[in-house]
C-alpha cells in the first residue's frame, strides 16, 4: 500500500542575522498543525472494499469484501492504528495500518501490513488539505518499482471513502486499485 514526499531545509553558513520585527508587526501565518487529522475516524466502522486483482495488467478484475475497520488513537492523537478485517468470495483481508504524525514535517506516514503474509509495505507520506488526505509512496509490483497514491475523501462524521491507485509511468497515469467506503457503527454500550 501506500511515494515519498519530503521537504528538506538547508541552513546557509555565514548568513547575516535577520532584523527583528517590530512588536506591532503581524505574525507570519502559522503552519497548520495536522496532528489531529484522523481524530474523526476513531471508532468502529462497517467497511466495504473493492480490490482490483492483478492491477496494471490486462488480467485485472474487481473483487469485493465486507467487514469492519476498528481505529484506535495512540500517543494523544499523533498516531493511530487501523485494524482491518474484511471477507468476500475471494477470501479474507486482514491488515493493520500504523499512522504516525511527523511534528516537524507536519505530515503523516501510513504504514500498512497485510496479516496474510506479515509483511510491512513501504510507507506513504502526505497530509490533509481542505478535508482531503493525499499520501504518496513507492512499492514493488511483479518485480518493478511503482508509485502509490492513497487518497482519503468524502469525509463526513459517519462515512468516508479511501482510494488507492498505482502508477507504473512515474505518475503520468494512475490506475485505481482499491476503493473502501466506511460507515460508522454505533458505539457499544
């Protein structure tokens, strides 16, 4: 699952110190703190997943699964764990996603492990802007490095949509291969 976006800052050596701003000057616009971007998702959700089997090939076909996603907050909201368990005619998908907020970079990493093979995929990195989350990473498909884009959209208090796409041409074109729709389940008393 989920191309790595990173901003690297450099400090110039020997630069002149900046002049202090007068106390009456307006402060520079504050950078957005996204450490609670996933707070809306904490809880239990009914999850419907469509997966494109054999993506980026002429043999691609869609299969469907249904089940639950349970999301637990960790570390005061700067991380969370998704426990995915869905079943369908083609079998079962059990996965765990650890999401971690990088305070300095103001971005999230999404780290997914499929419990079927126990392997952790390379992380996707990104952030939310105007209620839409976009995360990018790299992965390997049939021995070839590909780009991965994971998007969280249509976020409402009781529903959301998640889409993953692959690109084998450096991001010129994308093929959708994972669509999940979640509906919040009532909290258990």
